[in-house]
């Protein structure tokens, strides 16, 4: 039987400065695979539906392809399927976790009562940006002072950032290199209609996948394809004026200077 004094380790896998896969998210994927529903999986694990849905979106944004394909159904439940990529990721995580558990058990025996917990530490980066979208650099367009860097998030889905030449050199950005786009949800503007004329460099079409209203603001998720979701925070008044509902086609507008790129 384990006690609070036993040495233990929780496996967390990271890719880039943002995004993580830990035991909690793997357990959620396993529950969804068994129950076929995000809401049912959330109930089993004691999570809120919103928290579970956010975790699913984060996982899909982190990987090259979606781990979970889901149809939003609210708390009443919608169909959800774990993709082959998701099943492979879960299996790989469980294999690594088993190796970690075995290594920690061996280490605890070797340390023989020493304060082992004090010998280990971990350093992780956190960011307040609501959106963390992984992709690969598609192209770099140099300029005199600033340059454009375009990140491919999925087939047909790209986002462009404006960076200084120094930043591009420091990050060693080049076509094909993996990177993560960090975008605050308040920097994402939603619009309806076609043939929009705007100064925003990024005009990303998508479909509203979720809407949560607060007293003043509204948070909307936009499915932009490739298993990626972009989250926007707009005023409740604006959301009502747009008559924003799940399933609506919208365009997410993001100015290039508002996109921050991070690399491993």
C-alpha cells in the first residue's frame, strides 16, 4: 500500500512552450473511448463539461491530427470518437508511464529513506494566452526590420506573425521547423459574411463549435479545421448582435503582430 511518504512521479509530456499531456488528460481520452461521450466521460471523472471540452480542444490543438472527433452536444451529450492517432498516443503514454513507475520504485529502494522528493524538481512554462496552436513554419518573408512568418496549422489552415529579424534569428525559424502560435482570446475578432475588407492579416474561416456567455463577455470556440479550435472572447453585446450560435460560419480575424511564436 502506498503512503504519502512514498516516492512517486506523474508523467507529463510537453511539446513546445505550451501544451501538455498528463495522466488526467489520458484518463479523459480513455473514458471518452469507452463511453463515446465527452459529457459522460466528464461526469465519470468528476470534471465539468466545459473543463472536459477545453481539454479535448487542447489535445487536438497539440497534435498534428485530432485525437478526438466530437460533435458538440452540450451537457446532454454528443457523439465522440477517439481516433487511431488518439489511441496510439494513449498506448504510448501508458507504456512510458509503466517504465517511469518501475524506475521510481527502483530509485526509492536505492535511496533507502533519504528525502528523495527534495532531489527532484521540474520547470514548466506557462502562459496566459488562451490559444496555443501547434504547427510547422511554412515560409519566412524577410523585410528590412520586421519579417512575416507563416505557420501551417493544418492542411489549408495557416496563420501569419510579424517578428523582428532578431527574433527570427534567435528562434532559428525556418521552413519545416515546429512552432506554437500563442494568441490571447481577446485578440481574436469574429465576423460574419463574405468578401470582408479588413486590415487584419489573418482571416481564418471556421464554424462556431461552442458558446459560453458571462455577465459581460462571451467565449466562443471556432473550429478552423484539422482538429484545431480557436477561442475568441468578445462582448456579450457583440455576440448577440452577430446572433452567434453553434454551427454558424464565421471568420476569425487576428492581426499578425498579435501572434506570438514559441519553439522548443
